[in-house]
C-alpha cells in the first residue's frame, strides 16, 4: 500500500507542472490564465501538504519557488 502511494505521489508530482503548462497555453485570454495559475498554485500547495511530511514553511517555500 505504501509503495502504491509512493508511485501515485511521484506520478502526480511529475504531471502537475506539465498539465499546468498545457492548460495555460490553451486558454485564450489573460483573466482565464490568471485564474488557472491561482488554481494550479493552490493545488500544488495542497498536494504538498497532503502527500508529504513537510512543515508549513517548507510547503510555502516550495510553492513560492
């Protein structure tokens, strides 16, 4: 079960940045792109919080980077 979770986390971590780039490329105007960036940033921070044992400051630093 732990191995399956590790594999899932790895796949999500590698697909999330790629998915965000594709979506931002396909959106037709800037307001939609800004909204998508907010959603993807929040999704990234939430996934780090739920799938890792990082502290709050580490999640913040990774999200800001």
